[in-house]
C-alpha cells in the first residue's frame, strides 16, 4: 500500500518518531497511544480504519495468584477491570485525546476522502491477498481464518439487520458529522 512497515517495541516508537525515523505510528488505540507519548511528538491522530475497526477489552490475571487473593480482593479486581473497561467504552478516544496538553488533535478521515482514496477497501484487498498466501502454506491458519469469517458473517449480518445507524441521531442532536 506504499508504506514501509517497521515493527518496533512499544517503548521505542515515540523516540523514533521524535527523531524523525518514523512518519507515523500506532501501538494500540488512540487513548493508549496518547498515554505512551505519541501526542507529544505528533500533530495529528487519525481515527477510523478497517485495520482495527473494533477492540476487545480484557484484563488478564494470573489464575494462581488470583486464587491466593482473599475473596474481597478478587471482587475488587473484577470490579476494577469492569470499571476501567466501561469507562473507556463510554468515554472513547476523542475526549481522552482532547484533554492532552499537546498540539496533537484527533481527526476522522472524512467519508468522501475514504471513498476517493479507497483506503479502507484497499486494506481489505491487501489483507485478502496476504491471508490467501498464508492459508496456502498453513492449514491451521486457513481453518482459523475461515472460522473467523463465518462468525463475522453471522454477527455483522445480525448487526446490519437489527442495529440502526446512530448517525441520524448524532446529527439531530449535535449537528452534521464530517
């Protein structure tokens, strides 16, 4: 797609951007990238893409250590996890980014730009090419991808059939979106 990809440990990304070795970067999501310092070395944070159009939030505990904790502590761990995840889901990336003291601001690629650039469609096409090659070499990979696609087809069809777009309500209360 025209980009040279460099895989770096998370702790090295910000310094590489600051030194001009990277033009752009992503580690996880906009809010955690801000916490890592991306907003200190970047002017723009782009939102929306197919490469990560959804996230699954989880907190993982060592089961042996958790069992050793008193029952009250275990409840505290569970509640802490729920609170943190719910807070992020409710608040989202944009308000967290807006609170930063840096000059980095969130931007959403406009739908007209996405259509012109076909960037999201191109991401899907490139993924399909790579997945096809990997599946030819690795039967387990092929099995997993086919299972994921079958699930996604069921889940997204349900969503298309039952979930109303929030865009009209958003536009009604807060004005037109980009």
